[in-house]
C-alpha cells in the first residue's frame, strides 16, 4: 500500500495550501427549476476579475481586495443579476445566483454555453444531452436515453431489438454506465428493447466515446454518466405519462427548508389488461427511482438515491403448473455527500451498493442464477485555482459473483463464487496554458486482489486553437478492466437477459485497451458546429468465456476463459446545428473492428463499416413539434450457409441405410454481410397549457417506410434447391403517448 500512502501525502499537502486573500464562490441556478446553469459569466463590476462557471454552474473569484464589490452574472437566454458583497481580509463568501429564463432574439455573435465550453475546456469524444433532447426524439413506445445515443456516429446498435451500445468496436460489457456516480450493471428491459432509465428523473447524461478521465474505473470502451434531477426546493411538481406499453408517475416536492425529494415509478400493464380480452401476456417490468436531497448551510449537500428495475416472465399451465419462471433486475442504493471547503476547493464522497440478479427456473428441473453485488466507496477532492482544475480520488470496490446452473437439484453444471476487491487512486487535471493551448492529464493506480502488481493507467489530452473558432485535439489513454462476461459469438438474441458477469481470475492479466484519438472542432457559425475525429483502439489483451466453456471446465472454471487480441480504427464526422427552436445533427462514421479467432483476425457480428445518422427537431405551425431520425448503414457480418449434404446411417436390425437428414456447409466465420440497414422514424408532439397544468400528446412512427431489415436467415432444406427465409427486424410500429404535468 505504499502508493496509497504517497498519494495521501500529496493530497494532504495540496489540501493544506491556503489562499491568503478574499474570495467569493457559489452556484448559478434557474429560479424556476432550481437547476444549475452551466458556463455563466460571473465578474466584478468595474474590475478585472471574472470567471466562467463550470458544467455544474459553479464559479469562483479569487484574489479579491477588501471592501465593497458588485458581482454580475449573465448568460444568453437569462436575465442578468447583481449582488453586493463587503469583504474583509482573508474573507471567504458563498454567494449563489438565481436567474430567470427569458425569450431572446439577437443578431450578431452569441456566447452560448456550448461556445464557452469549446473555449475553456477539452471535450474529446464527449457529448452531454439534457432531458429535453430525450423527450423530443422519436420514441419506440417510451422515451429512451440509450436509443438517442445509438444515433451518434460513435455508436452501433446490433439490432432493433437491443438498445445496448457498441462503441467504436467495443462490446456492451466494456461500457461503464453510472447513475448518480454509482454503476448500473444491466440497464435494460424486454431483452434489451428499452433501457431502465425513466427520463422524468434524469437531469442529463454525459457520454464519452473514448479518451475519458481516469476517474472512471474498470471499463475499456466508453462511459455513460447519468445524473438525476435535483428535486425542487420551494414547490411541488407532478408528471404522469401513459403509452401503449406502460404508465409512469413522477412527483417532486419540498419537505422543509433545504430538504426535498422526488419519486418516480413506471410499470407495464399488458399482463393486467390483456386477460380482460382472454389473452395472456405473462411478462411485465417496473422501475422505481427516488432521491432525497438535503442542503445544509449552503455549502454541504447530501443525497440518497434508490434505483430498482425488475423484469418478470412467468409461463404456466392454467395458472397451476409453472413451466418457466424468469426474474432479472438491478438494485442500487447510493449516498452522495459534497462540501464546499473554501474558494475553489470541494470534497465529495459516494457510498453505494449495486447489484444485478438473474434467476431462471424451467419446471423446477433446470435452475440457474447469475448474481453480482458490488459495494463501493469513492472519495474525491476538487481544486480550482486560476487556470488549473484538478480532481484527486480514492476508490475501494468489493465485488461478489455467484453463477450457478443445476439439473434436478442433483447435478451442478456450473457452480462459481468469487469475491475480489479493487483499491485505486487517481488524479485528473486540466490547465489552460494560454488562449491557444489547453492541456489535460490523468493517471490511475489499481490494485486488484487477484493480481500481484499495481496497474498504472495514464491519460493525456491536448487542445490547440488555430483561431477562436477552430481547434485541434489529441488524446492518448490506457484503461484496464477486471471483469468480463459470458458471450455469444453471433447476434442471435445476444445477451437477451443481460450481461452475465464474471471476474478476471488470478491466472490472467486484466483486460487492457489503448485509445488514440485526434480530432478537429470548428464553429462554422455560431449556430453550426463541426467536429471530426480519427481513432484507434488497440486491445493487447481481452478475455471472455462462453456457456459451453464453463460447462466443460466446471471442475476448474478458471480454465474456461478465452484470451484474444483485438483492435478497431475509424473516423467520424458530425455536424450539429441549432437555430431558435430547431436543432439537429448529421453524423457519419467509417469503422473497422477485428479480433483474433483460431489464429486468424475476423470480424465480430457487430462490425459496421459505414454508418450515417441524421436527427432533426423542428417547430411547426399550431405549436406542433416534428422530430425525425434517419439511419443508413452497412449490413452486419454473418456466417453464411453455402451448401448442404445429406446424412445417412446404417440400421443393423433391418440391415438398411436410413436417411439422417440434411447438414449445412458453412462459409468462413462472418465472411458474408446482410443487406444494408435502413430506417426512418418520425414523431409529432403538441403541448396544451391551461394555467399551471400542461398536457402533451405524442405520436411516433418507427420505421415509417416499413424497410425490411434482415436479422438472420433460416432455411428449408426439404426442397432442392433449399429455400431461404428472412427473419426481419421491426416493421412499421406506430405508438401514441400522453403526458401531463402541474
């Protein structure tokens, strides 16, 4: 533990530094929603000191002289505000602003929050999406965060049946998905068709396609960091939604000064309604999300988050004899504490328990469960001084894995339990060297129980401004992952009940990936932003296993792992535009992904060479909003049937030759591709408002042109030549929804 002692020494030295001058810091909030406003301009009237707030609305003004000062805050789209403060020597004050949103129409250049972020920070392979963007996107029955991310050029969806994300050649088990700083193991319903995140409770979601800070642990490919809303502090708010699939109720309210809460619940109702017309639908899911938030003395904030998603499938005969019973879902308990220590310094602590449980029972003969429990603590210290922003942290994580398959309670096919821990320390920082150059750096130290050495993962990022509107970026980073999953090597309903997680055993090194990214960012106008990135991901070591390997090696499951080498490379272009209430983007990506299989590099089933996406949200007359999403891409690889042969067998008793049926002759692994994928979705919405009550109607049509996108082929070999049939993905799917709030 020598490295932790050294890290704590450095941390204690940094935290002991005092700023012997007066300072003011605080947050800027929307007066109506009580939500932080990012990237506001805060400055001293008739002075030289000023600051642009960060993405959380926090600002800090240091090295202020004694006496009276007038603080001013402004940002496009909000009213300005001023506050006076009298400072004494070595004084520190917390001053928050609450400003009101106003309609604007301006000519000339606007300094928007996105433009301020472009000027003051590095955002390599990063996008942030607000709740409104999820609500306006075309909906597959329900608004869905993951479905929006699938429209990004960095992301590939394996099929219409899955909202899992394949990011720049990485598989879904390499994505870190967080909710309020805590991991969610499998955030999907209906075998992956919908995600578990109910959008009323979501404030924003931050997505990293690569090059992410080292504060994010134990994943190789990408990060989806979802933040829940901060409940209202001085009022109440109720939202109800209903679609053809589910109903949802969301409530947020103040309890007393400084203490507020929200609770959100969603449940499908087909299993309750369809029996009324003599049709049985033995599946349902529900989500419960809640948060209690407490602010004390303006500088201490504590919140507790509860997240529960559950799926249930039960097949029986006349409700008496159970045939199949399936339950799977997530549980999360997360406690977050943050404290503003002094100007530009703060402390944060997260304690969490996160689990994913999957149980399976077939007529009480075949029984199985896959359980993972993760317990974690994260301590972070933030410092911001002049042009430097730093984050120092310690993580401690304990995992518990339990994977079990048995037949008739007498024969165990798989029985595996493991409980490794990981202890980590990290540093992330950025420094604005000048108006032309911003540097970013990070390093992470991991001690995994089943490995003897300490893993060191560095990260560096650079941003160089060629002009006020044009910048070049570069990032190089290394990541490690200490868990893996049971995989399928084709796309036939892969991971339909979620990932089945396993730890990296002591016989193996952890999985590793090296990201190299270079890019360009350009504001063509204040309304049009263009970005392009080249990337290369090198996987010098990956591990996975299959169900068959676990059964074969049931006596020694540590021998069931398959090691390989993989890599991906490509480039992406994205054009984003916002004009008044209209917005959208066009994205294109070229990519190539390969992994080593039987001494030959082959394509995984989710490799997509070309991928083109377009989204558009447009206001129409009569207060109607129109949204569309268009996707065109290369078909996925598959192993084709290229021939057949008849099997015969000899019957000793009759002394005759019998017909043993047909066997298929297969091509090389994934040497063929399905036809190109095409889909157009549209959505219309209209909001009606009466006093404090509003009602929103939504009509969405998925695959409006009814394109037949092939999922797989199957064959009838009883005729010659054999006849091939297509199993296609979603046909045209209309859906309606209604939402009300007050």
